[in-house]
C-alpha cells in the first residue's frame, strides 16, 4: 500500500479572528486541521488494520497524556486572581491529576485502556520516543513563557479537537470489537468532558478576543497548539496509511451539549442480534453459541467458554452464506458480565473481507425486517 499524506491548508490569523468568539476561531482551525482526515485515523479505520498494530501505535501516547497536565498547570500558574483560576482552569488541572488518586489520573485511566485492548504492562513502560516528547515539551514551554490567555488558547484547541478524536477512537474500538466497554471507557469519557474543558480554557481568552491586537495573539496560540497536536499524530503514524475521510465540524457537539448521542448507539453497521454461531479453537471440536452483536468486523459471542485473549479461532454463522463457511477470527476480550466476548474477524485478502462485509450487512438487513406481532404491538428483532 502506498503512503498517502494529507497536507493541511494554510490559514491566516485574519481568517481565524473573523468570527465573534474564540469558539468561532477554534472551529475555523478544526476544519483546517480536520482530524477525521488525519492519516493516523484513516489508517486506524482501515479494514486491513490489525489490533496488534493499533496497540503498538497507541502505546507511546501515554507519555503525552501524562505531561499534558503540566502545560495546563503552567496556564493555571499565570492566572493572577484566585477566583479566576477556580472558575476556569483549576477543575481541569485537578481532574487531570485524579483529584489526588493516582489510579484516577488521566495517565492512570489511559493505562487502564491500554491494558483493556491487550497491551502488556512491560510494553507500556517503554521510554518515551523523542517524537512524542517534542510535542508535549513544546506545548509546555509555550505555556510557561506566554501570558495565560495564550497558553489557554494553545491547550484549549487541543481539548476542543480531542472531542472529535475521542469520538473516532471510541467508535472504532466498539465497531471493530477491539475489547469490551473497559477498552472504550477512556475515550468515551473524554468525548464528553473535553467540551467543558475547552470552553473553560477559552473563557480566559474571551476578553482578549475583543481587541484586534490581542485577538491575533490568541489566534496565533491556537494555531500553534493545534499544529503541534497534528504533528503528534503524524509521529504516531505507521508506515502505511489510507485516504482521509470527509470534513466534519465539531461546533455542533459543543452547541448540542447534553443532547450528544451515546457513542455505542451511533455504532455504524454493528447491530444487536440473536444468531446461532459455531466456534472452534485450535482445530478442536465445534461448539454452539449465540451472537448477541454482529458487524462487518466481528461479533460478540456468548454461550461458549472464551479462549485466551488474542487466540485464533474459527466461527461459522448460521444463515450468513448458502453453505457453512468458517471465518477466521481472534478473541479480543474476556467474557463480560453477560458471558459474551468480542471476536474480530481476521481475513487475509480484500476479496475475503468484502465478501464477509457484504454478507453480514445483508444478514443484518434481513434481521431488521423481521417483526413479531402487528400494529402498535409489533416487536422488531433489531
């Protein structure tokens, strides 16, 4: 696969400051630096991407998570009035530090997420790559030497764009069956709380935005912060990446507030179901179970004892093909509270992947059209 890069367009300070508020400026930048188009997230969503590769790419990010709180603390230190600190940055800093509980720090919750997707602890503890260190150190240095409103702008744009990034990651983990809810929890949380964090940081910039001179400084700081942030994910990219996705704004997620839909509900092609599935491990005897959730990339299988994490298995889904056809897969989670575990389909060729995807979608459509009863009392299977 050839390497395809997405180059961001140039944007001027005048374009960033054309709007009435800091949020307007942030939205301009979020459409230029559209993380839905970033090569890293295009690669992550590609059907050819394996969980093992994704784990390795996520492992060094724990160092950025740990040190981002230092940049926020630098912003806090440059706000003179204590009431202003309490009203804007303090809660964000306290939350990053787990309110004093090491396991509840954002580094702690991210480490838990890494373990939930199967990363071994010794892999997580590797030395921070310089490409990651440059990103967090540059942001920290910027916040230490510039006024609070500029540091708030540089960190606020990170929080703002992370809303979309968290959504992309949480949905992909869910759709690909890359672990259970523990694997999604870190990014599902950030998809919600980062809106509040961004708004509180931008509140420090609101007064300065009214003055054309200081507004340009704030716009520069936002552009600086988001470019560092974009470069961080450049550094996390593997050798092969895919074409970007369509542009999508973030402002509606801010304006919608509590009306934002749950990530699990907006899960693309993954659907609940109740299908007979046979499974075997290590070419042993076939065991009968039930699929409770199915998508083009995998399923949740219950009624059978789960093999070890990452174990290679075969599954055969009743009604998927005209004749029984085993699909190779891997176990991606332990058994959950309901006894089911995640299975990712692992196919070697584009033709096989397309065949399974099309068959799964057709089966889900047929399941969705089945109803029991009639009129107001009808019950849809899916």
